[in-house]
């Protein structure tokens, strides 16, 4: 059975949905962010602050290359994974990519009280989300399947994903 990569913007619900889905499918779940933190022994905020985004992206690519090869795995991908075409190639080679697509408004609602997203630590995070989401849409659209998630609970999204995956 193929590897399943969940992609989407920060706050799209990839973490909670990947946990429900892994349980439903009996797959293992890995998170690229968790692997990066484990490898670097420091938080995402610290990596961005001390070593910069470029360094973070290098570590992220190494992690993607590694986890993309694991069978029967749900990969909870950091929101920027799709920016590097090599990552997309690696994920598609061994599996399918599912884009959890949400509006800027609902993404803002889910991240507005979080402080662990260095890219959103700006004066106007709402405007930043709109801007980044627009710039990234072509990258997210490379997914094999797109699921619109606004108004759905994580359980409902996981159920829809389960049906799609079973039909694939
Ligand atoms: C990022 C998303 C984050 C994390 C890092 C960069 C991005 O992951 O990888 O802060 O560029 O969108 P989540 O999407 O899990 O929040």
C-alpha cells in the first residue's frame, strides 16, 4: 500500500487529521516537523531564528527523502514541503499527495493563538497568510487529490480521505 502525504498551509489540520487517518488505516504516522526537531534537537522557532529558513529547508528535504520511502505511512508534511520540487517528486514516486485546502480565513482562525509558526510572527499575520497562500497555491495544486476542508470536522476530513484512499 502506498505512502500518503498530507500537504497544506499551516493550520489546515494536517497533524490531527493524519493521526485519525493513521489509526483508521493501521498505518504508521510521521511528521516532517517532528523529525526535524528530533534531528536538530531544538524547536522549529529556534532553527529559524538561529540558522535561518534556508537551513531549515535543507533539513526538511533530507527528512522528506527518508520518510517518503517508508511503506504504509501517513506523512504529515510541514506547510512549506511542496516548495521544493525534489520533495514533490520523492513523495509522488512512492505514493500519493493529498492537499487539505482551506480558506485564508479559516487558516487564520486555527493559528491565531499559536506561537510556533516563525513565518507568521509578523505584525499582520492575517495579511501574511493571504499573501503566502496565494503564492503557494500553484505548489499545493500539484497534489494528486484536493480536499476542500472549510466547515468540516477533522473526523469528516479523515473519513473523506479514507474513502479516496480506498478507491485509489
Ligand atoms: C512552515 C510550516 C510549519 C513548519 C515551519 C514552516 C511553512 O509546519 O514546517 O514553521 O513554511 O508553511 P505546519 O504546516 O505543520 O505548521
